[in-house]
C-alpha cells in the first residue's frame, strides 16, 4: 500500500485568490466543508466541525451524514502564496472514536504559478504511522476525498 496521496490541479485564478482559498480558515471551510473555530496560525491546534460544502450539492449530500462531526488540525507551515500545511487524523469521522492517541498525517498544499494559472499540489503523507486496522480504509477514503476536494476548490474559485 502507498503511504502518500498526491493530487494536482491547475486552477484558473490569480495566485492571491488561490492562496486565500487555502490559507484563510473561513474560505477553506466554504469549499472543503468545515467550520473552524478560529483562523489558521502556524503551530496552533484548531477545532472544526464538518459542514456540507457550499459549492457542490452532490458532494454536500455525501458530507451531510457527517455534519457536526468534530475534528482537530494542527497548523504547520504557512509560507505566503507558496505553502500551507496541517496535521490531522485521516478519515476521523466516527463520532464515538477517540483519535487523540493516534498519529496524524501531514496535509500540504503547494502553489506555483504556471502559464495556465496556478498549480496546486496537495499531498497527504504519513499513512504508514496510522494503526494497521484503520490504515487502508483511511488511505482509500482520503484518496477519493482529495480528488473531490480538487473539484471543490476549482468550483469555489470559479465564483
């Protein structure tokens, strides 16, 4: 099994707009489908709850059963208009399960300007540290999830 997910998309939007969409907690939440309790700040833990995305009704319907599910991220690097990262518990959607003792994976968003717009590379790594009984399910779910998220950010930026 692979231990890293990589998704890439070229976004037809200005770098500043793409950067705001990934680095501002409120904007991130609109397309991703989460409401955070504060802004992204490097090295800080942030709580959020799943809410349906505001940009795609079909994906919002898939998120609806998880609405209200809490989760935490730990913000990592914030390098303006270049890189944003956070750690989280992958596929942490079981409401009665305590994920706090499990290792987290690292989600990294890297931006680079290209002729067509802005290349967004999303990487989630560290699945080899997730407990074996959850690893394959978490990897598969997040692989599909990140594929959907590339479409969501594209739709969000098209507004």
